DNA sequence: TAGATTGTTAATCGATTAACAATC
DNA sequence: TAGATTGTTAATCGATTAACAATC
C-alpha cells in the first residue's frame, strides 16, 4: 500500500489530536488513544505510521513531541507554505480573514481578481490584478493556489495557474478541472456536501420504521 | 453494494453535468459522456444508476430531462431544504452571501450566535441569539445544520443541535463530533485540504527525477 | 441486419481490520 | 516475570472496473 488521500487526511487529524493532547500536558500516547480521538481503529493508526516509517515503543506507545515532529515534517510544516487565491469574492474574503492558517504555517500571500474595484494593493493580504499573478507566483515560488471564481471561469483560471507554475489547486468552483499529470486538484463543493447530508438524513429517516 | 458517500457525491456531480448539458440544448446522454464530464468510468456511471433503479435505453442512452428528475428526487430536490448555521463568523457570512444555494433548493433560514453584537434580526437571513435555535428548528422542522464556531464550542453546539432535532451536520470546526446513531456528521476542513495538497505536491516534486 | 449501448455479473483492485509474534 | 502494546502479515471487506449477454 502507498499513501493515498485518506491516509494523509488522517495524518492531519492525528496532528490536530496530538496538538490538543500536548497542550493538555500529555507526553505519550497509544495507538488506541489516537484511534479514539480521530474515529478510526488502532490498527489503522499503526498501519498509517508504519507506512511512513514512524515507530513507537513496543510497550510505551508513542512520544508525543517526537511523533508530532515527524507528522509535521511529512505535512510540510518545516517551511512556510505560501498560497494564493484567485477570485476575491465571499469565500476568498472569509479565508483571508481566518487567523488559523498562519499558525499552521500556511500563508495566504495574495488574492487576484479581474475586477479593478476589488483591488487592494495595500492590504496585509493584497488583492491584485490577475495580470500580476504570474510574477507573484514566480517571485515567491508559490506552488499552491485556491480557485474561488465562478463556475465558467474555473478552467481558464486553472490553465493560467498551471502556466505560472502552480502544482496544486484547491477548487471551490463546481467544475471538474483538466490538469497536467504533475499537478493535483482537490475539490471542495459545499452544495454537494449539503446534498449528501440531505440524502442520508432522508434515508435514516425512512429506516427508522424498521 | 449499497449507497455510500462516494456514490451520492457522484450523483450530485452527474446532476451538475446534466444541468450544463441541458442548458446547452442536449436531450440525451450516454454513460460515456457522463463519465467524461465527472471523471469516472462509464461502468461506474451505469453501476451508480442501477443502484437506484435508474434505467436508460439499450441503445439510446439516457433521456436528460428524465434522468435529471430522478437524480433531483434522490437528492431531495422535491422540496425546499431548510438549513441553519451556528456561528456568525467569516464562513457563515460567506455562505449567507452566496447566491447559489437557493437555486438548488437549499435555503439558509437563519444563523445563530452568542455574541449580541452580531444579532441582525431583520436581515434576509436573520442572525439570532442561540437561545432561539430550538424554537426556530422546531417551528420550521429543520433537520440540517452547519457548524461554523470555534473548535472548543463545536461539541457543545452539536449537542444542542441534536437536542433540537437536527439530524445532519456539516461541521467546519476541526473537531470530531460525537453523534447519536440516527444522525450524520460531514466534515469540511480546509486546513487539512491544503495540507493534503502540500503533501502530494511535494511527493510529485520528488518523483519528477525518475 | 449490424453496430452500439445498456444492465449486470464476475474479476480485480485497494483499503481496512484482525490477529499475533516480537518485545519492552 | 506477566501484561500490554507495537509492527506487520494475512484475512476481510468493499468499491471499482472489466466483460459480455441482452437488446434496441
């Protein structure tokens, strides 16, 4: 087996849980505790760790500080990760106001738009014309971007991003994006998440009478 | 096999693709076209449909209007789905401004907060005191809620929601929520999505030299 | 009819879980 | 030592894909 989306998402969850445990003063942790914390099995936890060559003590579990360090390294916390946003709408504005990214080493560097009325060159996170995207990406060697533009513009924006050297995209637009082989696209579709919820709530509702 | 998260998410994607095709004037579609549109195999498409008893014509593919109707019904589009938000912060404000939900039959009915300075009883989507949550949920028979409160408050809010009769939660807080058996919780964690992207971009980067 | 597409079954693939030897 | 926990292998489970008979 090789690392896949789910296993990496679990690593992020372990990391979060470990941060919490650490701030509560805990020093070591067992696979069982972590499983509880993130909602999987202890087997899963040990399997995930073994996949990344992370080992604990046969009886003493895992040292939290040591484990955290390794997870953080795997997840790229050894350096500041710069990210740009394309589309300065509602989502972008929520993301830019959110204070939590910075303490996880994720820095929103700039946002871009085509609408001049949105430009704010002097903001802490500046909102710049789309024309400047390529320069900013290259100068800062940015590899990650968030697409938060309307549906119809998404592919076009993505192509621009790939051309500028972006390798990973988090796409909020409800459009599948065609991407080069050496690039990754992850999707966030809140409408689909809600539809999913609606479906399962309906099903559970009907199952009730059994 | 029985419907699982992935198959339902795919139904949402088929629906989106069909809407697009319909607005372009297409009348029928083959499993192959849909597979292309959403990025899966034609087998997958036919399998998904057969799971829900949706059938096409042995040679003529699927009638778009007919197919859309069935998918929409499965996804709860036969009635307006009312949703509330708890926590009137950045995410809530982005969601409330977003115009796309309404045309998919998803109505954000109200938001709730504990901070009186946030209350806006006369907004189109009112922001109300948390104390009123239970009443609003019961009066409107709302079953779906979005949690957009800080980490530490999430479980507490969730318990309140379950007590009020909420059956499905979309949770933006980075906390696993303990829920009754007859309730569903879906998670959106943008930080984890970005960490995921960072990991795979790094891996692809290292693989390049092969 | 010939060709193309569905619907479904069987095969494959991959991820999760169980089990247990190693060992602290 | 005895008991508990890891690390890993094998078994299971479930989802995806391939294949193909049915048929329009």
